[in-house]
């Protein structure tokens, strides 16, 4: 009986843990049967209704309070969420997440985002928090995005709905990243032709034109022979489509490692080029970080590499922070802790990761005591 009681208590704790996850996964059921886009302006959602005064919920932890505030905002109850957020900030005054959410409630929409925008269509599994993460750089910007679109309850949206995305610098960059990449055809991808279409109608006495040289030939030959420094120099003057990006990034990275002790400036340049490809074209911030670190080990003052490393670290922190939330939601405490450790390795001052990791460690210790 004692063992069964412990298992029951353990199960309840795990159920409680899954309820403490923040925004991204509270929005999973965002597609209700009816659209929430209304004609009424939601600017007034942050105001407490006349004759009623919301008060902070008693008897809950700081982490639960922040989770509750997010849930309330998903439902469109900004007045109650505002009270919970202010109470949370009295306990955790440095929380970037709470400050962001509160600013989305209190800031006039005209000051929050620019008037210029572009539209996207919601897919089957899209949420406003997902769009906010993709275009505005933070999933917690979902409530400001809802206000921008006159959506009273962010958790009630439907596939096919048009969402206006304000043209912030982050949104413009994200929109560009999502456009189909321009493809630059190499000579090896084209049929061999000795004449152009105009030449086909020319007199037979006109000599045929020679085939254009393959600009990738020197690069490919050097790579095949393992001469990565030569290959990198050949690649410096090439334009690559998405298909060539992995080969170029790997080649520049290998060349940088070989050049580091003999030509630091060239090593830094090649490593930075690899880092930019990994970061922007290949969406691999971990490899981008390693490349920028190599560039800085060659030339510590390289401003471009320093900027690239900051961007890579920010991407890694954001990605692993969300992985931690997913793991926590699925009651994988070890996975959540490992993910938030990764965040803190690149961003030691990330307060939200610190708090979430501490909560997960405490919960894990409590479960171990119950099971022991």
C-alpha cells in the first residue's frame, strides 16, 4: 500500500509538472471551430471590466503564476493576466518573459509594432505563438500579434485565417528566409551545348562557339584531391545555390583549420564564411557557432565573426529553450534540464532558463525522494 501511495503521489507531481509549461504548448489546441478575428478592437482587453477588480491567485508558486498568466492571455483575459504578471514580477523582477508579456498588454498597439505589414495564412497546426516565434523572434509575442490582428482570444484561431505580420526587421528577415532560394545553375547541371539558340539558325560556315568553362571544376578537383585550401580559394569567387551550400561550408571550415597557424587572416575569413552559411542557409546554429569560434581563435578582433557568434548563440539559446519546454511538457525532466544547460552554456545570464532549470531540478529531487 505504501508503495502504491508513493506511485500515486509521484504521478500527481508529474501531472502537475506538465501543467507548468509555458506558452508554446498551451497554444496546441489553438484551432477552435470558429475564428476569433473580430471587428472589435482588442486594445481595451487590458482594462479591468468596470465594477470588478482582479486579484492575484493565492497559494501558487511563481512558476505556476507565470504559466497561469500565459493561459489567461490565450483565453483573452488580459485584465486578470496583467494582475498575475505584476504579482510575478514582484517575486521575480528580472524576468524578461513577464516584462515582455506585460508590455504587450499595456503598450498602445501603434507603439508596439509598425503599421506596415504582410499577410500569412494559418496552416492546419499553426498557432499565434508559432508565428510570433518565426516572425517576431519570441513565441511570447503572441498576445501583441493577436492585438495587432484584432483577435480577442489568441487561442481561438482556425486554419486558413489571414494573419497580418508587422514589418519589423526580424519579420522582414524571416520572410526573406522563407522565400524559395534562388538557384544558380552550374555548368554540370546543364546539357552540354556548343552553340546558343541563336547560333542554331546561323550559317553553317560560322564556327561553333566553345562550351563555357565550368566555374566549379577547379573547386571539385581540389576537393577530390584533398587540397582544401586551394578548394576554398576557388570557392571564394563562386556563387552557390542551396545544393552547393553544404560542400562550400565544409570546405571553408576545413581550410580555416589548416590555415589557422600559417595565415590567420585567411583562416578567419574562411571560417566566417562557413559560419554564415551554416547559420543562414543551412539553419545549423551549432556548426555556425563552432565556425565563428574558429574564426575568432585566428583573429580575436574580427568584428564580423563576433557578430556571427552572438547570432548563433541567440539561435541556440532559443532553440534549446523551446526543446526544454517540450521535454518538460512530456515529463522528461532529464531532457529538459539538459536542454536548459545548453541554453546557459551560451547565455549564462538567461534568467528564464535559470528559473525553469531550477524548477525541474527541484521537481526531480522531490520525485526521487518519493520513489526512494
